[in-house]
């Protein structure tokens, strides 16, 4: 593992040496457990995009959904049907790296889903129709039984499987209920324990083994009640959806032959790949079924979509200017240059479809129960508690569990939980969020203050504050769990606050004076060398691309101003950090996003499974509590939207009070392009990825 000790600059706006043209590709892990982009663009560095100023066109009338949970808050409308396909039009997009597409996602490190980087290979079961993220698509109807323990999907007839050129002459028939059940089971880490892909944990937290009842009906027992939403939509609820690979193609051609050849029923079909060079998909002839069904206009307006590998940002911009490429990815810092060179920023999703970036605080392991299995766990044995780290709250020593250090640095009467909470709040107040947006994101996007709350999120209340009494009251309300026990028995309940009446703000200011005061209060005064304590932080080319490294440097700069010496660890995320997150042994904060990758959720959604024991035994955010387990179970299971919203509000207050995330920013989504050849690329909302679904590109006539 390689890591550096970096003394960060003292002030973000003085980062004159920070490169805004960082090169290289983003090895993207989708959500918390980041998934390599399966669709041949596994390493896309799409850190610049969706400027929120454009409005999406009006949505076509969707097919009426089956009985389902209450409708979420309205989202921007879907694009209107465009002119008929033009098979003579080729659109070329320059990206940092082209890797082979995965036909069998099981060979990937993280796993991925068509909701993240959809090249048009698959028809997803459900989609975001502009209002409802659970709108029927390949599954023309869905419902959860009144008991909340079984999902029924009705699969649309006539989903003809496309034959990639490499398998010319083969006929793989149609996607049926058998294909869908097979995909849901092999993508479920509980049903398929050998699966390493991240989506497996999410599906395993929701479904037991699915079965095809007949050619069009799939039934799936549910591990937990879910009346809000289920993670099989292209929208990527909880970082998860299901891709409908052809089981027939897998069986006929074999796992080795299909490993890098995606086979599905979408509007585009895999045509050519030369790794580290180019990938091509071509439009299927005729109208796509979704166009004629009135669900969404899926008939491509172009005949071919090509992605080519161009690692250098300047070269990508030059190619768009000369016509060698129509679209391209550019660094955040270059977006202000587009208009001056005849290029344009094209939003690819709605204004609310943002990528979130935070400091995650792993290692706060506060539950001794796996809520999914109802089995006991022993968090006090985790190596995160090998030493007394200022930012980690360890409740277990005070409860008589094995303790590997003597806690001698707490002020009189202050618990380790309260001390660490004050530290996390202080470090959160030292993040220059506005500066990061202005200097490193070309002014695009907005700050956020929690991974799952900030401007553009439903329910955003910038004037709201949280007190210890509010959190205690929430605990006292939740005493009806046979598995988790009463809320007043959970280890973080009624931890003595240093300042009980302090009102902790939702809109967290950059306030170094207050941050310094909180660190003094927590018992970490400056030493004679000016240093309060040392901390390590993991950084890598995360969901925002190479600029993530600079964003982490900016966070470290604020911490250094407080007298906190920061060692920035550039360890390989996939092979080093991921196993520690999975095993709940990651002791250091990480700059990335965990599982919340859009603000385009309704206000009644539960915490992601990755924030709870429901992600075990796979990747998780590596903090756990009975409170969040309770919220996952009960928000999913609440039948009334108002009840889910009330629970969600208590959940957000809890996240704020305990500072399990220190939010940084929410970058926008979109691509750069040549307005002489491209009119727009307004596609469906999805929680994962910056662009996708080339069938929605509208070329210049």
C-alpha cells in the first residue's frame, strides 16, 4: 500500500498550486461499495456535469403502475418523444478510459448496474418516469402483498433478446420471468454467497430466493417489509438495481464466452470493443417496444454510439472543437472554458440529480445485534478499537466489554462517545464547502452538510437545529422492536452532553473559531508545537473523479488550520480499503460518497442498507447502530407516507447530532459537447452515474 504524509495548504482559496486539469480515470465503485462501471466505461471520470439551469422537456404518459407504495415527491419531467431514429447518425464521445464491458457482472470487483452507466444493452425492470422512481418498464406491473413479505413482478411479453455481432446467427429468444428470477438470485449475496459485487448486499437485505411462477410472473419473498420502494429500479434505489441478462445466452454460450459480452433486450446492442481504444454500440432496427407502448421513447435517434479512449482532458476538448468527437468528459475546472471555445455543457439528468461527496466516519460500531439475522455480533473486537482515536466513539469499554487501551484523555465527566462527537463536529465546521464548490467545481453544484441532506434534497430545512433533548425524545419513541429492544437501551441514548442546550445546525457553517472551541472542550488543546492530535484520512479518485483528490486536500487544509496533523492515505481503494469497510475494520475517515448519490429522492426514504447491519456480510459504510437499523426496518415497513416522513426527519436529526457524515458538496451531472452536432442528452433520473442511455441523445438534424 502506498501512502503519503501531506501537509495541506492552509486555506482553500490559496490553493494556487492545485491542478484543475487532473488526468487519469475514475475507477468508480458504485455507492458505498463502489462498482466498477460494467458498461465498458468502468473508469469514467465524470466529475463535471448536470448544471441545474436546464429544464427537462415534458414527460410522455407512462403506463399506469401497479398498486405500490405512496408516490414520492414530484421530480423533473422526462423528455418528450423525439423524431424517428436516424440510423445514419454516429455520435462519438471521448472518455478517459475504455475497458471491456462485462457480460457477466460476477467477475467484477464491485459489481455494477445499468442504472449507473447504461449503454442501452438492457431493459430495466422499473424506471424513474419523471415523478415516480418505481414506474413499470420491463416489469409492466409490480406489487407488494398486504403483509409486506412478498413482491410480485409481471414481466412484459415480447422482450426480444438482441444478438451481439460476436454471436451472429444465434437466437436467444425473449426475456421471461425465468430470466428475471435468475438474475435477481445470482445478484443476491445471500442467495448466492460467492458473489462479491456490492449490489449483492442490498438485494440480500431485501429479498430471499425469487422464483418464476410462469413465463411472465416472478415472486420474491421479502426479508423485510418494504412499502416505500424496492431496489430493482433503474433509478438505483440504495445503489442497487437488477440487470436483465439473458439466461439463455448464458446457458448456450457459456460463462467464459459471455464474460465480456453483455446480452439483453435493450434499444442498443453491443457491436465492437477494443480495450483501451473504443467501444461501439448500434441501434436496433425498428421501433423499440417502449416507444410504441407509450412508456418512454426508447427508439434511438442515432444509429451508432462510440466511446473512445482519450486520457487527456485538453485533447478531449480539442477533439470536440475539431469534430473528431461530439461529446466528452472534462474536468470541473475546465467547464468555464467551454463557451469560449465553441462548446457547451449538456445536462444529462435533472437539476436534483447530483452526486454527493462527504467525509465518511467509519468505525463507530454501536450495536451488538445483526438486525438482518437477529444474531449477536461483537463490535468491541474490531481492530478499529485497538487504540483510542479522537474521532471514534467507543461505548464498549464503559459497558465492561474487552478494552485494549486505557482512556485517559477525556475531560472530567465526559464519555468517549461525547468526546468523539465533538471532534467530528469541529472537523465538519472546518470544511470550506463554498470554497470547494467555487474553486474545484467551477462554481457548479452546491455544498451539502450531510450525505443525505442539503440544498436540492426534499425536506431541506436550512434553519433547523438539533439538540440532545430531541435525540433522546426520538430514542424514547422507538421502543417497539423485539429484535433491537427499546430505544432507551441503545448504547448512544442519553450520553451526557458537554453542552446539553447547544443547538447543532443543519446548515453547518465554516467556523474555525467555533471548531477550535469545540476541540478545546473535547480535551484536545494545542501542544507546544501547535498540534492537537494526528489523524489519517483515506483519499482516492472517488465518485467525483480525479478532482476528489484535491477535494480531500482541501478538507485536510481546514483541519490543519485547527492544529490537527493530517496524513492523507492514497491506498488502493478496491483492494485495501474495501476489505476493511466490508469487515468493519476501517478506522480512518474516507473522502467519497457512501450510498446516497442523488438528491432526487422523496422525503420518506429510509437509510441505505449500507448504513446499517443489513449490508452484512458485504460492504458497508462501516458505522452501525440500532437506531439506523430501526429506521431501515420501520421506514420501509410504514404503509403511510406521513409516517415514513416523520421517521425520516428523526433519522436525519440523528445523523446530524452524531455526525456520521461530514458533507462536502454535491457536484452536478452532465457532459461537454459540440452544439453543432448535438442538441441535447436529457435522460432519465438515476442515483448512479453521470450519464448513460445513448438512445436519448438528440442529434442536430
